[in-house]
């Protein structure tokens, strides 16, 4: 347990360092490029990832790191069932637009499930962390305060993607009885459910595992769950690190996603973040 907490502390420091690298680039300005899948990337993505890779090499030597920009460059380390998943700048579209709901995500996967993770929002300084089996917390600059999901009420509040809201998502929210939803970018959606400010977050489109691992860990540690399309817990280590769809809740089993999903080939749809 103490080792897990020490590692969470190291991840938190790495995320803060990466966040400062991002803010430094914001202050001086940056250009936007397009990756091979047409998704945007900036100097900030790469700078933050380099900071994190160096920090993880110090904190957990020998543990493989699967990071978004490294994968894009074709560098995928050999790994078994324990490895880090890193998204150095999640919510790049919001970042480019000048929004503040982008994050640095670092998660540790063990035996196909998130074990611990941190989600840092550089623009606001809010840092979420969680260690499954120990608990989750939020640090807004005044020390860590425990967070926990809330009990399900009669009326559900949902949180949904700012950049990827779709008609199937709207149909699913209507089917589950969500009366309102909050639109937020990046993995902060997991954190809003973890804080008890919303009940459900469905994503009815593909994402990469590094998009979800850290927020997934925080939500699990706070008492929530994340299920895949078949209603079983969302697992990691899938082909191409690809999630088809998922639904995150404050702890209750949500209706199945499958009836609301379009056909999926496993490779034709490209993930576009959370």
C-alpha cells in the first residue's frame, strides 16, 4: 500500500512538471500540426510526453510506458501485464481553442485493469488522483481532499464529450433517463463523476486506452465503475490499444450500449480522444 501511494505521489509530480512544460509553450505560442490520422498535435504534446517519460524512468525503472506520441512514432515497448499508459495532453482540440479543460493523464495498468492514476489540468491547477482499493482525491492547491462518487438519485445528471457529442449519445442519455448533461473536454469527465457532481458518462465512439486509463483509475478509486460494450468491466491490453465504447457511472450498472452502437470493424474507426 505504501509503495502504491509513493508511486501516486511520483505520478502527481510528473503530471505537474508536464503541465508546466505545456504552460510554458502556451506563453510563447505554438503551431498546430496534423498526425497521420488527421488528429491535431502540438509541440506541447511532445514536450509534456518527454517530461513524463523521464519522470517515470526515475520513479518506476523497468516498467514499460506506452505513450501516445511514442506510439504515433512507431515506438511501442514490449510489455506484459504491468505498464503505464500516458496521454501527455488530452483534449488537444480544447487546448488549441484556448480552453482550460485539457489534461495530463498518467495511469498504471495491472492485469488488464487500471490500478492507479493521476489527471492534472494545467490551466486550472486541479489535480485528481486515485489508487484503487485505497481511495481518490482532489488537490486544488491547498492539499488533497478525498472524493467519492454519489448515490444514484431518481434524476440522473450526465457528463458528455464537448467535441464528440453524437445523436447515439443523445439517444442513450434519453434511454437511461438523464435529464441534464454537462459538456466537458478531456478525461475530466471521469473526474466529475468521481467527485460526485454527475452520475454517468457514456462514450459511444472509439477512444485509445491512454485516453481513458488515468481517469478510469480515479473513478474506480472513488467508487465508480466503467463498463465496455458487453456490460463487463472495460479491460486494457486490447488490439491497437483501442476502446470501442464504454459507459462510466458512479457505481451502478448502466443499460447496455450495444443497441446504440453502429457496426464496428475493430480498425476502421479512429479514436479521437475522450
